[in-house]
C-alpha cells in the first residue's frame, strides 16, 4: 500500500462512490473514509428511477443502495448536501463548499448532469430525469393528471420514460433527431427494431427531426408552463409534460485549475489513476481501455460498480501492483415487456447479423463483427444468450468463433 493513506476522501455519493467505499472496507482499509455528496439523499440506485420507481411500483426505500445498518458498518464520515468546489492536486487539498481541507487519497465519482433544452429554465412541466428528485417531480406530474407527454431524445432514458408513461396511460410523442432511436449505439438497422417496439405500443415516434422551440403558456397567472413543442419540420405537438433525455455532461467544472487533465471527463490512465493518489470512477471517468485500445467514458450501471471497485483498489496499490481496467461494456434497458441488453461495442461499419430468434417477434440476438473480430452482442428478451456472448467477448473470440458458438443455439 502506498505510504500516507490514512484518510481517503470520495467525492460523489454515487453508485461508483458507494462501491468504492464498500470495497475499501471489504479489502481491509481501516483508516477514515469521507463520502461527500451534493444531494441530501443517502446513496441510491438510478436504474429504477425511469422504470419501476417512476411507475409507482416501488417506493423510495427500494432504491437505496444500503440501509442504515449497512452504512453504519462502513463507518463513513458521510457528508450529504455538500459540494466539492475546487481541487489542488499539488497542494493535496480539496475544497468543499469553498473551504479547503487536506486529503491523503482521493476518489472522484461526481458523475454527470443532464443536458437541458435551451430556454426552459423555470418553465413548469419541463423536466430531465437523473436524480430521485427528478423522478419524484415527473411522477407527481403524472399522478396529478398529466395526459400528454413529449419525450425529447430516444436514448435509453427517454425510451424508458416513454415506456413507463405509456404504462401509466399517457399519450406519448417521442422526438429523436437521428434517423433511428439508439442509432449511434446500435446502428440504424437495429435502431429501427427498437422504433417498431415503441410504435407497436402506441408511441408517436418522430425521427430525423429536432425541437426548434418549446411552446409555453401562463401557469395559473404565475410564470409559464409547457403546452407543446414546435419541431424543425414546422409541425407542433401539444403536451402538458415534457421530459428531455438528450444526454449528460460530466461534472468536472469544479476541477478547473486542479492540475488534472479534463476532456469530457477526468482523464485517467489504464488503471483509473488520474494523478498520484487520485483516481476516478463512474460516469465522470475517461480512461484508456486496453482491451479496445481507445479512450472511453461509459455511462452505465455495471461500469460504475466495476470501476468503483477497481479505482478503490488502485488507490491502495503501488504502481507495480496496479492492473489495467479492461471491462467488456455491458448494459440493459427495460422497455415495456422487452429487456434490451448490449454486451461489447458496436461500429458504424460492422457487419450486423441476427444469430438467433426473430426480429419481427422482438426476441432475438444480433452479433456485430468487423475485420474478423467479434465486437458486440445485442439481445432482446434473450438474457442468457447475451451473457454467454459476453463471456466470448471477454475471451476475445474471433468473428468466426462467435458465429460457430451461436450456431449451436439453434
């Protein structure tokens, strides 16, 4: 263990931050651990926020990452409602709410924040969905009788919100600037399959068009409220509730002048080290994944857990002991009665081949391959096959080996 690690500070009471703290204790670290979060809530899980929690199927305690007993066992200096406002790596000081304090080891897990639609600050009925407070606000609006929702952005958050709203009986229009939902992630062909899933459940999906203007009206004589959107093609869509799912911005503003390299995230080496005694994990971390030979930042649940664990251990290791962080990215999304999973990576030039099941029935597995390499596997309601494929990806199977393996499923 590097010398001087008597107190470790984790900035971000997030999924990655929580798992980092849990890992430190599980691995025998007996020093002080401070866990600092800008929200007033104890660490909680985000995936249910756009699904079961938003639907009202689970209550608040079901999204917490740990109960009071588990948190007590971790023996944390848990500091909620406090924000990191600056860092000086050379001086080994962290600034919290403008007050400087020393640190021995630092884990940055500050996550990301939602992009917002221009001109919508303070407009009632316009929401993003990132935090439990966001989910509460949207759920309250649905409970209060919202009937028509516009979802801007057909990525995974937008698609899950649309799915949940349909289940709550709202009329939903989903607007996506790309040719197909998830086009950048899954490609146009598979994105069209996801589009069919939503349309088959009654969603008015508008693709290849953006939002030009959010239309507003008076909100009971005080302020303004959303009444619809005007799209780039000139059409208008009425709504009383709008949710924007147009991507996120890594929370790195507070690191200006810190001495760290920042470029769409905190830049780390292959081991998640950003500077001596400083690591990063989760949505905020950009690191070189040696498995793919590229710098990446991954915004999914599984990566936050794994990277939180890895970064915590890296902080306690010497340079000689440190290992690279080389995961196969994997995520899932629940939409209606479909479970969508993607293991690995895709590429715009990849060959796309359905290896089992039926696209028309929305139950299948698709493989992506390029240059003789097996890149990724997309599954819809085929979780066992996707996880088997993930194992192949971890073994760096070739395209031919992957196809031969999948042939045995039939």
